[in-house]
């Protein structure tokens, strides 16, 4: 059974700093990995999708990396802004009987002005 | 383009009552799904559909029914609500596939359900 862990559960960072969010998974037989953003009381927004054959994806100030062999992914946020405050979730796409996304519980990020 | 629309946003039920959570998407997506989100747990898949007329169970299907009569709509029915079904429910869609095979998932804004 695939398990996805995100540590820490919460993180506070001063505005302007670069930061890294972590995601680990137990089974390396994955199709892909997605990073989502969730604002309070809102749904999830897909930020980046990395296929299993890729090492990283970039979108603006965001860069996500994937290391299947070690079961890890990181989301790098450059030059953080207060608007980046949200909960960030990673989800791993696997095939365990049916195609399935397994979500982590998220890291709640607060950017301090 | 509204994306994925869920109604209602909030709902309070008494134990044993029934209700339907509505989900509609206007992106002509084949795949639709329902998740529940509980504190300290990742999102868990309840039911999903890969196209009109086709539905299947996810990780936590007990107590919920779904149907997919059109591409656009995927309602979730609670036949006899229980306190354990208190949660935030999200509907999600993608062009095809579950999101597990390479498609980004698009989420609705959620329904917060409390069962007393």
C-alpha cells in the first residue's frame, strides 16, 4: 500500500526567503506525482505534475523535483510572498488494483510579511 | 468557464437523513471523482467515474452511492447519514484517467457536511 508523508505539518518563513517543502512515498512504482495548493475553505489547485520519467518541473517561482529511487519529492518556492501562504499537498499516482492518487496530509505554509 | 461546481457549500444533517451533493463540470471531462478530506488524513477517494454510465468504488465507498447519467454531472448520495460521514467533500475531474496516469485534477470548492 502506498503511503505519502509530508513533514513538517506546518512551516513559517519570512517573506522573501526561498523554501523547500518535502514529500516522501513508500513505493517507487509510481506513474507521477502532483503538487497541489489548498487555500482555507477552498478546493485544491494543481500546481505541478511530474511524470515518473521526469526529474523536475518548473512553473514561475515553483520548482518540483522527483527522485523515485529514494521515494522523495521537493517543492521549491523562490522569493516567497505572503500570497504563497496556503496548505501544500502532494499526491502520488500509482496502480494498486486501480489507478489511484494517494495524498499526503499537507504542509501548512505561512509567509510572514 | 466555471470549471467544477459543487453545491451546497455547507450542509447540516441529522443522523439517518438522506441528501445528495451535486457536482457539475463544464470542461467536457471524462473522469470525475469524489473525495473526502478529514483532519490529519489525506484525501480519500469515495467513488469515481471514467465516463457517462460507468462508475466504480474507491477507497471508502460504504454509505455512499453515485451515478453518471451525463458527462457533466456526478452526484454523490448519502442514503442514511451517520456522524462518521462528517467531513469536507470534494469533487474533482480530469480530461481522462484518474489523475494517476498523467492528467491534472481539477477540484471543486468543496462541501462541508456535518451529521449530528
